[in-house]
């Protein structure tokens, strides 16, 4: 089983997270195996169907992280906390109980 799958909204986020995770020695964390996917519908896609995107991966990965921006998500009138809770709840209900974290949009 692969340690981590990360879902992001764009290639810049993918690149940044890849660089961060590859520096495990400097971060003083164990080396982990991971894959990073860019949602084809970007921030709104993560909000509306990130759980559907991740569902088939639940048996292949131990944990998942999800990143998105508040601006551009289509949910600008919703609080970042409410967005994070909604996404996390949806993903947990779709095969990832206690194995997901949503990085709160800012």
C-alpha cells in the first residue's frame, strides 16, 4: 500500500508539495511513498466531487491530503472552515474514515 495520495487543484500546488515531500531528511520525517493528482476541474472540482475522485483510490493508499483555494472554488461566500468540514466529511464517507485531512483554504 502506498502511504499517501494528495489531491490538488493545479500544477503549481503539485510541484510545491512534491518538492516538500521529497525533502523528508530536512523535515526530519520518515521517507514516504506518495502520488499527487491534479483535479481536472481544479478548485470547484475538488469541492464538488473530490470524494468521487478519491473513492477508487481508498484501497491503494493509507492516507489522503486535499488542498484547494477558497478563492476560485465557487464557494467564496462560505467560510473556509465550513468548506474544509464539508470536503473532509464527504471523503470520509467515501472510503477514507480517519484517513483524510483537508488543508483549510485561505
